């Protein structure tokens, strides 16, 4: 394992590399209000087949927090900067929620850099309730800090069977996210608009969603799957928005065979 930093546009990104140098690269991109440690439970499994680079999204973790708002051009540029920094001409890409949306952006604008893509619990559109919901959360945290949205966020992320240790890990990441970084990334989400372009995504794509995810519902991800040529959708029963943390075994069983091709 090595931890490193790199320059991307107007910020610095903190990255971590795991795995053997002779294996193909996979880049992991985290959700809003988490950091690269949201993937901790996947590292041992993915290391069997890949060399892993994961990074703290701008505004999160140990990465910089430049002034917002951010947009998906910035976020995709950051993912490209990570790939360039480690010398990965191509890589498999896996992202969850905000990270999954960033992966879509990379696949649409730089398809030559992507071998296979896993997009987890993400949307590709921004209907009015989605946009207004971010306004509501931003107002809450501007008045009460990240702690003001932590309980509701945890309720969306997990189902009732989640273990206390997972909730504690997730809560620490939520409350440790800089308010400015959260708000700036939320503004990027309000500008999301990839759905109408997915017919141009000619890459192997696996969509994964928790059956109980109300932030990126199964119906929305089925629509994304239908719009993406040759894509596959896997629904994980009994899980919600962050299935890789709640049930790493079920998540790994869904994604690893597909990544092996």
C-alpha cells in the first residue's frame, strides 16, 4: 500500500494504491460524504485480479477543498488525472453514487481509457425532486453542519440489518466531510445530465443497485441499463444505497466475476 498526492486542476487529490504491479488497473471512486475508505472491504478481493488506485473525491477526505460549485467536467478531469499519475493508459472503473456518475462521464468523454465499468447505485438524470432535495440538504448542513444530515443519510444508505460497526464507520465519514466540499459536489449533482447520452456508451457496463435504494431506485437504474448498449443490471436484495459496505460478500459476488470478464 502507498499513499500519494497529485495535482489536478485547481486542487490536490489524495490517492492510495494497493495490489501487485503486474495486474491490470482498477480505479475506485467514492460517493458523496465518504472517502476512499468506503472501499476498504473490497481491497482484499479486488487485489486478487487488479492493481487498485482509489482516491478521495475533491472536497472529501484528504483531498483539497477548492471553492465550489463543482461540475462533472471537473470530477471527470480528476479521475483522468489519477489515471495519468499512476501511468494507467486504460483501467477498469468502479464508482458508487457520485463516483458512479463520474465513471459514466469518463466513459462518455474518454472511452479509450476504460476497459470495463461498474456503476453502482447512481443516477444519470436530475428530475426536479432530485434537484430540490439537494437544496434541502444544503440548507440543513449550512445551519447545523454535517451532523444535521447524518441520521437521514444513514437511513438512506443502509437497511435495518446493517451492523453497528458499519454504521459507525459511515457516520464518521459523513461527519468528517467538509461542508464546503459536500455543498460543491451537491451542486455538481444538480447539473447531472448523462441519461440522454448513454446510447453512445459503447463499453462493457455493469450496473449494480441495492433493491431498497430510494436515492438511485431500481427503476431509474433499469432505465439507464436499457439506454446503454449491451449493459447488464444486477439488483442486490435487501440492500440500499451503499451495499458494498453493508454486505461486502454479496457485493463482491456481483462484481468480481464480471470484472474478470
